[in-house]
C-alpha cells in the first residue's frame, strides 16, 4: 500500500483534532460556565443551545467528541498491540501450544462482550471513579477488543508461517521477535489496517452505549452517551438536547466508515 496515502489520512485527522482543540481554547464560553437561562434553543450566541442545567451544549459536545475519540483510538491501538503479540506468537509456536491459546480465546468469546465489559467496569469502578471512570472504560474495552484481533492475527499468521523465507529464518534459529519484525508484521500490515478501521466505529458505539446506561464515562467529564440519556428526559419539550449528541455520534461513525472504506480500497489495490 502507498505509505503516502496513509500519511495524508493521519495528518488530516490530526489537523482536524488540533483545530478543534485550538478552537475550544478561544471559544468564549468555557466548559464549566453555567448560563443563567437553561434549555435555550440554538442561536447565534449559543450554537447548539443550552441543557437543563444551563451548560453550553456546543462546548460540551466538542469535549465529549474528544473523549470518545480518545477512548476509541487509544483502546484500539492497545488492543492491537496485545492481539498482534498474542496472535503471532500462537501462530508461530503452532501445535498444542497454539490449540491451548485458541481454546483460551474460545472460552473468552463464549462470554458476551458487553457482559465482560460490565464485569470489568464493576471491578475497576472503585479505583477510577474520581477520574470520571475514563481509565476504567479504557481498560474494560481493551480487555474485550484484543480477543477479536487475536483471532484474526492467528489465522493470518498460520498462512504466513508456511512461507519459505520464514522456514529459512527458523532454520537459522532466528528469534520470534526477529521473525515478527522482519517477516510477520510487513505481511500482516494490510489486515492490521483494515481491522483498526473496522474496530474504531464499534468502540465508539460501545463507549456511547456504556455512558448512556450510566456505567461509562461519568461527570464531570462529558460523554455523548450521557448527553443522549439526559436529552431523553426533555425530548418532548427541548428536542435539540437529544438531537445534538445523537447526530454527533452518527456523524463520527459515518466519517470513520467513509475514511475506512477509502483506506480499505487503497489497501487492497496496493497490497
């Protein structure tokens, strides 16, 4: 795949996030400001209006989007690291060792993902409550996401391990890390990129759902899922308080899917 293409995508994404952060720094209304009139409709002064507590919905939505992107991107890359190491080592060892590692994945996969996440959040809640539970959500999502990635990497690694150049490296007593760096990762690059792109929208939805039901990111940190939950309470009277976070979630997932389709298409063309 053309490396320049991926660089353009990442630079464009980083530039958008940087512009958003800079805009928030100079935005006249701060996150903790309370406006005297709650439930204001969208206007020139307050772009998205205010919520039931008099907080500016635009500034809260921007911070919530940043939190969601942070959780999704950070957890995906951590899960990817664990999944790649676990999957490649299982495929590299093969035999009974691989069967035991695959059996462990089967046991974890037999438990519903949301149930595993809820169990982790309950266990970690006492440690990370004072930090808005962001770290707890991150660790819970990572603990589930790496399973899916490991499964894919194991299957792809088994195909590559039969290659002549890897057999030659094994005969020369090359270490696992040498084979991983110079032989496995270059051949797994395409599947890794595709997995990242497909997984980020899923984690965005998971984080929003967890916050919606009250076990995700907690105040004082904003979350799109929590904003949806609050907006439902006043939907009949002030519908903008629900539409703003819902449309934000849809747009984020839509943009990631569009960019993902472009990257996947180019990956298949240049792989």
